[in-house]
């Protein structure tokens, strides 16, 4: 499986490493040369070493299937992806700007509703949003921040620019894999780190902890921060446990917590102990059986009461998902102008809203060219990939759109950029995206890079790990002056 | 520390210790039986008795031959006492307490399980068995060392040591029980005269010591030749040998000291200690050892119950664990 870049052809797509067969981009030259210098056995050895490291480190995720839940090793490709620091700087600023605006929006929606009254965002979109929680009206969380942790999906089109595909504001996952990928790469290619100035990413868990501590309602030096997980059968359990471990926080399940006198306590070997901040990895609807799904055993009865009284902080705040909606997404550039008075630094992928009659007509007429997404699904579920779909599937989707236009939006099929992955016969191009993580408390922090997700199947655009996607280590590299 | 986490980490400690003890037992037994006279009415079934898993064994196997018993105790995942099951449960408890235990320890526990899963069935054959079991024992020791050297000696660490001490005390009583109650009478029933039995009796007590890695320490401590009364006294009452009942209880007691609300558990340990220390073992070896050990085991189960009541019960545990 020796790598020969001359036979590597990404075609019309923007490739992250190779600009044309045989030619690496400037930032990737050392990497490309190094990889092609390795003998077949060496490459195979590195690949095996990575697989073993992942197995030994127990980096896994759970897949839901009909045959039950299976704990799988994390799929990882050993060739790192390089992004220059120059390009990243403006992207990072764009991400920060976006999250600030989104938080202004969420706070506004639950309080004064200025943006709705000014008709910048139609009121009915909010009223019909399944992620709008009327229970949260009037709530003022610390720093007016609702979405403390955001995972924004970026893609690169053929022009090489980053576009925002979606903002995940509910319980975005993947950051632990971003951190572990770097660890594995250090084990597999330690020599490459000598030749590159790569921005370190290990700071994330410290930043996360500081942000969580900062939103504590009690002014303490050491507030009690916990991570609330749905439990060991959740697909992201590895991540919940990883983050708790790195932050030195307790990893709790619903049954470990109890609400008394509108305060939250955990059951410890010393008896009940007060909790100040909960980084919850449970969806809104399961948080509190007294308010939401009454039969949820994952949550904590009374939790909403404690939160609304200001006795505990929840990250992300309940109701933050109102802005994590593929229809609301199209208004983010307008929000940036409205709240911050700035021009958006990062662009959205062009989108068509089915709730708008004209745009809906266009969508229905061009289903074979578009990707149609429901407003509130995540993990790549419930989507229509128009160009790849059968006629029957398209007709079925047309019916669904007509029945509930508010719930659908469409985008042209963006040509996701590619990057080489190590396959049986050397390097082959595969489509990728990028999920950076952004934190907002008192300040905003953006991870240098993020989690690069890879569609491991040739030609596929589906990068979600729940649907067989893989991942790569992502390097933000400072270029030498020359 | 969360009650639920304390419970899982406790079980992690017990299962690791159980896997190691079972491996030691299989190792010694495999070599011992080769030396015994063919007429002796003892055999592989004894191992099933020690681990207290007779009903589970009978359900699945027809013969108590070597292959069946070794398979049952080593690699049979339907037997929750098998080494592989113990390691799988240890791993599951480690996986669900990863935020508490050092990541190196988790990696080693995970590795040990993967190793055992891959290789356990090979140990059914006599050839590779010894090496396999030794690797498992060494790996368990390495993990114990990692905990001691890399984990803060906090409540979590205390629960691991509490679990280990309790499991050890329990295993030692079981092994003594089998040595004196099953092995020796079995030998006598073989129809041999007492002169013929004597050399084997000596050998059996040596095997009992070996299965607890106690032979060398015993020789240093007891200068007389190996005999039943001294061996049982040593394994029960020696204060310095780490696997003796009295030593394990002392360790247990000191770990309990630093936990909150420890009254009930400490009281139970005290009464168990009194029972262990005050006994006239040589006399009991002559008569009444079986009843005595039964009483001791009831006390050990009592300590487990007090620990559970005090620190774990506030939360219903998500998984079924078995003592």
C-alpha cells in the first residue's frame, strides 16, 4: 500500500492535502513527502499501531442497531489533516461571532422578543418550533448565555472556503474524539511533530471546566461541577466519562441526583452534597419528569424548578435548542447584523425554506439537485440526499414537505472537500467536514481546529459516526515565513 | 464520592482479586493432582466446590473431568465466577468508573480482559495453561501496583483495598475449608492405610499454602515441618502474611477508619476479628473446623452487607452484581 501522490486524484473536489496529482499544498509538503517515503510495511505497521492504541485506550462509541447496542472501536484514519493558522484565525473569529449572536438570539426569544417584534425573524417560526420551551420564558441565566457549548459543522466547498452547515446547540458531541485523535497521532507519528508547529488542543478540558465554574450560581472558589450522563448505554458515554475525568468532575446519572428545597444534591458516601453546575448530556425532554416526559428515568424530578430559581446552572440551558434548528439557521447572518451590528465573517450554505411558498416551490421542483433536511433531527437521520435518491424516495419526501413545510429546509449538494485516507491500495480521497467546538461563559473560546469527520465509503457524503463515518486528527499549523 | 461510583469501584476491586485468586487456585491444583494416588477420592470437582458454584456446573456439564472443570472456571462466560467472567465484570466496572480511576489502570484492565478473552480457551489444554495463568496473575499484580502508585489514596482507593481484603479473607477461608474438609477425608476414603496417606497429607498442605503463595513465608515463619494445625493457624491468624484472614481483616479495618459513618461496618469487622484471633485452631483442626469456617464466612458476608447498607444503598445500582 505504498503511497504515490501521482496516482492520487481528487478530481473536481477541493483536496486538503493534494492540489493536483503529484503536487501537495505548501503546508502539507513535508507530510506528503514523509508519507510517500514510507515503505508498505511501515505504513501498515503505523496503521496497526493506531488500531491497537485505540483498542487499548478503550476509545469507543456505541451504535444503536436492531441487534442491540454495540460498543465499537472509534474509526480513525492516521493521515492528519492540515489547516493553516492564517486561514484558521478568521474562521475562529467567525465562529466566536456566530455563537455570540446565537446567544443574544436565544436570550431575546425567552425575554423581550425584540427580534420577533422587529420582524427580522418571523414569530410563527418560534411558536411552531419543537425546541421552544415555554417553561423558560423570563429566565435570565448568568451572563445571559444559554448555549455554553456549541459544535458548529463546517464544510469546505470547491472554492476552498469554509461554510457553516449547522450549529449544534443542544448536546453536541465529538470533542473527546478530537482530543484522543491527537493522542493517537502522537503515538503513531511522533517524528512529524518535529517538523511542524502545531497548535496544541489539550487546553479544551481546562477551558470547559473554567467556563462551567464561572456560571455557578454560588460565588465559591470551588463550585461542585458535575457531568450528567444518560448512562453507560448511551452512544457518547465514552465522551461523558472522558470529560468528567479530565475535569475532575463527578460523572452522575439521574438517580445520583435529588432535588430538595429547590436545590440539587448528589448522593455520596458522605450523604447528600450540594451541586452547583450541571453539564448535562441529556436532551431537554428527559431532564425533569415533573415538567417534560413524565416517564423519563434519566432525569431528575424538580431539576427545572431548581434551575428556574437560580439554585443550579445547567449547560447548555434548557431551551437553547430553539436556535439549533435548520430553519432558524438560515437567519443567523441576519442575527449577527441585528445584535452585533457586524458583517458575518463565516457564510452559511445557501438554503431554501419550505415554509416560504416561493422557495418551497423551487425545492419541490428541484428535489433531484437538493439535500432536504428536517429542522430538528441530528446525526444525519431523516435526510434526503436528492441527487442520490430514487424517484420513489423523492416522491415520499415531497409528500412530507407538503404536509409540514415548517419542518423542512433544503440546500444545494455542496461538494465537500476531500482528504487522503489510507486504504488497501495506498491513499484514496474521501469526503470530510469539520466540527470545531466553541465555549461561551464570561468569554468565548474556540478550539484550534476541531473534529474532522470522514465519510469512509468512497464517494459518500455521510460523515456521522452513527452511520459509519470515521475521523482524522486536525492540525492547525503555523507556517514558516518564507 | 458518589455512592454508585463507590459501589462500582468496590466491585472492580473484588472481581480483580477474584480473578487472580482463581488463577492461583487452578495453577496449584493442576500440578497437585498429578502427584496424588489414583485411588484417592478427590478430583476436579473440588475446585467447583471451592468456588461455591456446584449448581451452575451441574446444569451445564455431565462429567467433572479436568477439561470440563477448567473450562468452567477459566473461560466459561455463563459461569459468573470464571476468570474470564470476573475480568469482564472488572472491566465493565472499570469502564463505568473511568472518571475516577487512573487512565493507565483502565488501559491495563482493558488489556487484561482483551488478553484473557483471546487466550482463555487455550488454557483448557495442560500445556499452555501454566503460562497463561501466570500471565493473568502477573497482570493483576501490575494493576494493583498501578493503583497503589498512581491513584491518590482517597476513598476510591480505599474501596478497592476494602474489596480486595474482603475477597482475600473469603478466598482463604474457602481454600482452608477445602484442604481440611474435602481433600483429606477424600484421601482417607481412598482405602489407604494411614502410613500411606501421610506423605500425601503433607503434600496437600503444601499445595494449600502454594495456592495462596504462602509456602515460602510459612517456611520462614514456622520452623517445624508442614502439618495441618500449623498451616491453618498460619493462614488464619498470622498477622504479617498478606493473605491470612487476620491480616486481611486488619487491613480492612484500617481502610474503613478513614470512611465516614463507619460505625456499623467497623463493629462487624471487630466481631469477625475476635472470632478469627481467639480461635484455638489446632484444636479445631481435630474437630469442628467445618462449623467454625462456616461461622467465619457468615461474618465475612456480614461485613459486605454492612458496607453495602452504609455506602451503596442510597442508589439502586444499574447492574446486577453477585457476591
